[in-house]
C-alpha cells in the first residue's frame, strides 16, 4: 500500500518510518502518526463495522471522542478491544484488527442486519424476545451477544505491569491547548507546583491542528516553545499521554498515564500504564471543546467527518482524508476548513452552509442556505446530494465531507460531583454551571471562550485567580496576538426530509427515527431516552451524540434544549482498563502475605500451608510414607496427647494494655470480670458485641497491677483492637489506659502434651521454677530462655493437655522453634498444624470461629453465667433481652454417631429422632466436626435446643443437600478429659 | 476525600476506617431504669440527614485516633474535625 493521501508538512517525523498492519494488510506511516491518520494517508477510509447493523464506518473525529473507528489492538495477552484508532500512537510492528466484521471488513456477512433494520429499531430486543421467558438466558441472549457486542478479548493473561502513583500540586491544569499553556506559563513562572496533563502524546491541543498564528509564530511553534520553557521549570510536571479521568472529592483527581502504550512491548521494568491519584489545591480545567456533527441521511458513510478532524489530519498529520473534500456547516468555523484544504492543494468542490446569509469563501463555491440530504458510495463516500436554497437538488462529488455543527465545551469533569451545566444560547451549547467541584475553575473553550485570544487570556487569568486563592501571587505574562473571531452560528441539528436513516449515535447505531420512536412510546426524559435507545452508551459515552439526541428530543417535545435536560456525566472520562485500576494488586499481590516466625523452618519440614486471613499457617507436617492428610493429622494429635507437640500460635492477636485503669478497662471490654485477677495469672475472656452476641474470645494475662497482655482470635485481631481503641477514646476518655498491638512483636508457640513441662525445662533458664506448684495452671510470667533471651510464659491450654504458650521477640522465633524441636527429640516431639489444633480443640469442646459465628450468645455457648451482672460491659444490657434468654435456647453440646463408622458433617442440621425433617422442627446444627483419633470416631460439637438437658438422647444429624441422615447421641462437648485433670497435671 | 486531622493535617480518607454516626459516643447508663430501651435506641436508631452529619472515623493506618468529622452528606464538604476523645469529654463522658 502507498500513502496516496500523504501531504507535505505536518508534525510527523519523516525520518522515522514505521510499518504496521490493519485487517491483515501492511502499511507504512511515520512516528507521530496515529493509526487513523496513517490509514487515511494510505487512502483507507473504511475502519470498522457498526455495532448493530454492521454498516461500513470510517473515522469521525481525531480524538478520544471517536465513536466509530474502534479496533482490536495487538495480539495474545496484550490484545485490547475497543481501542480508538484516533488515539493509537503508531509504532513499528503495530497490529490492529477491525471489530464486528466477519469474514472481512470489506465483506461482512452480518451486514444482512442492515436489510432488516425496520425490525431492529430501538426497543426491538425488549419487544421481540419477551417469550417464551425461558428462552432469554439460554437462546436469545447468547445469540444477540455474539451478533452485537464490540470487540473481543483473547482470555490470555495480560503480561504487562500496571502501577499506581500519588502526586501533589498547587495547581492541576487539565489540557494543554492555548488556555492550558497560558495557565501553565503563568503558574509555572510564579513558582507554584504545577501539573499540566494532557491525554494527547503531543501537547498543544488545537494549536497543533490549526493554521492560526500566535504573534509572529505558528500556533504549533508557539506551543512547542511554551512546552520547552515549562519542561525546564523544576516546579512544573508535564504529563502528556495522561487523561484526567475523574474529579473526586476535595481536589483529588484520578489520572491514567499511558507510559508504554506507544510501543509494541513495554521496556523491561516499566509499567504499561500508571493510575495516578493527584492531590491538588486548585485545578483549572482547560479541556477545550468538541465539535459536534449534524445528522442527515446516510451521514455515517466512511468519509463523513467532523471539520475539525479534517483540519487535524490535514495540518498536524499531513494526511488528506480524500482528494476532494466538501464542507457542510452551520457556522464560520467550518469555513476555515475550506481555506486550510485549499492551502494544502486539496480540492474543495463546495461549501454547503445552512445559513442563507453565510459569508463567501475564497477558492470554492458557497452553497448558502443549502442542506445535505443524502450520500452515496458503497464502502466510502463518493458524492453528497444537496438540497439548494431554491429547492433544487444537486449532486456534489467528494471523497470526504467535513461537517461542523458548532462546538460543545468539554464540561465533563465539571459534572463529576453532580454539577449541572448551563445552556448558553449564543453558543447553542452547554457551558459549565456554577456548582463546580470544590477548587476547580474552568478556562478557554471548555468555558465557552472559543477564540484563541480568549483561550489564552482566560487561561492566564484563571491560573492567577486560582493561585491567589491559595496565597500565591502570579504576575501577568505577555500573551501573543491571536485570532479573536466572534461566534457566528445558526443552531442546526439535523436535516429533515431525507429518504434514508439519519444517524445520531454512530457507536450505538441510533438514528433520528429511533429518537422519534422513543418519544412516540413516551420515553421522553433524557435518562429514559438513553436506556431505551442506548444513545450515549459504550466507549464514547455519547461525546459526539448526546447533544444531537437531546436536540432532536427537544424538537419533538416542543421544549427548549435546557428544558429537555442533560445526561449526567460520570467518571471515567474515557474508558480505563481494569488492569490499570488494579495496579500491582493482582494474583498473589492482591493482599499481603503474612508469614509466621517459624515459616522458614516449617517449609524445611515440608509443611502444607493454609491461608488464614492474610496469614500462611502450617496446616499439617506430612512425614515420609504418609499418603493422606488424615494420617499426618492423626499422628500429630496422638503424639501430642501422648508426649508433646509444638504449634506456632503467633497469629493470635496480642494487645498490650497498660495503665492505672487497665483492669477497669478490661472489665468494660469483657463480659467476665478482671479486676480481681491476681498478678501472674491468666484468665479466659469472652467479649460481646453491644447487641449481646458473642464476639471474640481470648486470654488476659496480668503481668503487673497496671499491665495486661490480652489475646484475640486470629481473624478478629484488627477489629478487636479497633473496638478497644473506640471504647478507650470515645466511651471512657478519662481512663488511664494505653493500648498497643503487639501481634507481630512476639513469636508465640504452644507446647502441649504430658511432656510439655519436661521439654520446657530444657529450654527455659533453670532459675525459673516450672513445677506444678511454682507455675500452676493459668499462671503467667516473664522468664528467659536459652541463656538470657527474654520470654513470656503462659500456662494455658487450647488442646486440653498440660500446655504452655511461650513467646519470644519475633526475631528469635525461628531460633526458638529449632531449639524446642532439638530439646524435644528425646520425647519424640512433633510439630502440629492448624488441623491437629482444630481436632484437639473439638475433642476438648472449646469454642472457636464456627461457634462464635455472629448469631450466638454467651448463653448459647454455655457461658451465660460468666456474664457478670455486677458490672457494666459492652453487650451486657442487651444480652438480657427476652428473645436471647428463651427457655429452650440453643446450647453447645457434643455429638457422637450411633454407628461408629458414620461421619458427622459440620453444617448438618439436628432433627428429633423421628418425625419430619424441615426448618419448622429444626433442633439446631453442628458447627464443627472432626475425626477424633483418641476416640477413634467421628465427633461433632454444635448448638442444640435446650441441649444441656438432652445428654444421652439419640437425634438425627441431617444434610439434605448431600442426602445424608445419621443418628447421633447427644454428649458433653468435652470429649477428652472433661474434668480437666490433664491440663492441671 | 481528605480529612484535616487535628494533629496531623490533611490526610487521605483511605487511611481511615469509617464507623458511623457520632451518637455512638453517647452510650447510655447501664443502671438506668430504662436501660434496655435506651441501649436499643443507641444501637439501632440513626438519623440520615441530607446535610451535615457528625460521624466517627478511625485513623487506623495512621496514629489510631478516633475523630469526629462533620461532613455534609450531599457535598462531602468537611467543616470540622475533632478528636473524638475531646468530644466525648465535652459530652460528659469520663470513665
């Protein structure tokens, strides 16, 4: 292919030629091209097929508002659907494929839809696929989705990195056109911290696309000089390829920087895109304006483009969309296009201006008071049919038509906090309203200041005013002389009376007729119109179509446009890839991994790990020859109960509580009392929610009158600490008590089993008396281990065995576990994981997360009497509510299968021995179940109505989902050592 | 959102955990004759104003202060930020 439409000049680097493919064909272009400009230069106007009717479509715009030219970019894991050819920077080796076209772009079989367009109007799906109802999900929807729908994805993993970043500035300037550059120069020279962001890869905005002079320079040269000056300022950060996608609260803006989108493969270590959070003290929106089209019959043919886009391709990219280009306009701005085209040697057969009094244009014929009523050309425009002022029609041959319907200020970001734009009758457009996001002001074309001179002065002035408000003085800068033409426009939205469909929303294939149908069926509010016709949906969010749809609806209802309303603009301004929002928080990096102090040692032992919140805990430690996890777990349980086992319990939350009122504070936090707990003793503590439901449990060890160490469950460590701080600061502000979380400061190990003491005596320094008398059950104290390493020792037991927990500063945790294992060799010490821990606590009938499940009270747990009535505590009052103290309340009991080879499942519901099985006669449920190697039977614990009075009763545990129903005997939840002799030994 | 912490200055709301209505400071007296009703109202009844709202925020990823933030629910404008401890004391809470 050759660049048949490439002109001289432009801002492309002709020294750097690049090669790319589109729809399987190879083309060449230059560095600085977009995919769209390079295709146009190569004479290609056809770039896609439309969403619903598969009509041939070309490029409409030269920016991010593009509705038509959507392509699938790249291949494999990097394949990206719905990228706009107008903003894809050309790189060597670029591969793009058209969407919605099969088998090829030129011959698309689905274009048959267009023949049935009478049946496929707005609301078609809702009306046609109503019945049979069951067909929708299985038959209709998949077919529709396949036929419609935008691009596709490869389902391969994206190999690229995405990142997040944070920036701070005094003034964020959004857009680098004339107003943005004047603002940046003003603010930059004042010394303020400035960020200038623009979605384009080349800053300068319309200055790069217009031939208007600034002083004695071209607009592009003036912009280049301004950018060079700004680049040298250390207080200014220039961010090209960066879209401000949302205006959030308190001056925070979201921005997507496309760091490596303009290369085939990102450089090693560089992210493809960065999602920036920009904290600004003030922001100045200099986002410019977008030209809007006029609807007329068959206005979707490739070659029908916005006039401003034609000038961009012509002046910036030296690409003529065609050899002959006509113009259709309702304003003077459109006439510039003719002058620019003629200057570049492109033939302009006619300027068609709807205004009867339109000014004449040098070098071409003016058809004043005329309208375009039709177009022809199969895969691209070949001529337009014009209805002249005198009513006659004339055919004008042209390969492209530059359309200008006026300009819409780019108000999007001003509406992100639900601000409403205001109607400006002179512009026939919406301009920013008064309720802007806090700290934002608007300048230039975005404010309706459409001339270059106005843009420059309002940008400079806007920056100075914004900075003044935050105490920064900026001096006025010299601005060059610039074009200052008044607005001359006749509001004109669509040509009536054409034979074919006139397209309002090219992306969603919505026509003037569809809007009329919506009106006819009473979907007249803007929001209903949008949902009924899909006008303004999908990737472009109606940037070029919303106004047109609104104007047509206004005409139908006989209301004015501002009375008809506007749709609400929401973030993001342009589509943002999910990967960009996720940043690095993907896969394993989605949340942090917390490893216990014995993790490395456990890995060496071949432990199997399980995730407990963010923690990785050893689940069991398989030995050679063990082929099933139960073998390992049973061995760990039996060896612990027979001799001694060691388990890392560091993950339990630890909170250090100090102060004169520490005991009084714990009395408030726990249902049971702590004031009388002697120093050197530990007590179990049950914590309630304020509504009286059991919340968490743990132990509180008193190391001094004014010093406790409390533990929480692993899952609630953060929450309990948060609640305690709430109580301390908000409920009891004068208590002398301080809290600090020490969960990660101490490595803690349970040492359990009949030989636990003997083992510890080998590790704890000999001056500490560990005898049963010297250090009895529920004792605690500060000791030293291994010749002077400070440690804390607690004689507490979760397993029901003679057991201790020993804590050392975290950095010694690895050394301590190795020392314990070495010292325990003579007893056959085993490490045990969370599974064995769970089996032993079920055997002992200790409640855990399954029992403290957010629906159970102290009464249910068999701890009703623990709730002290003599003192206030969180949850005390409401735990006395009638409904929580019913006679036949659920009580925690144990279950054994009547047939010893049957298995109890956790979650099974309990039913009486005979009778119906349903929710009405439900007797309770099993919360935890395990195989007990000690009892050589499956066991369970759970809640049974009036359970403590039903021991010995045979009931049924049913699991209707699995078709399971077994007989179980109600027993005490304490299967092992119910008298507690072992743990006191 | 940005919260102007009384001790630390402007901080991103992401550093905070939100709890809710600052009326949670006004925990009733357990010895009251109508304690059950008062606790019920305290726990379950909340105003949902379309305007200024005083609410509790916890600087969990910061200095662990509980703050009372006065925020407009319609605009998110924050007009006052106080240490919850000071508010609690001013409302008569002690030990």
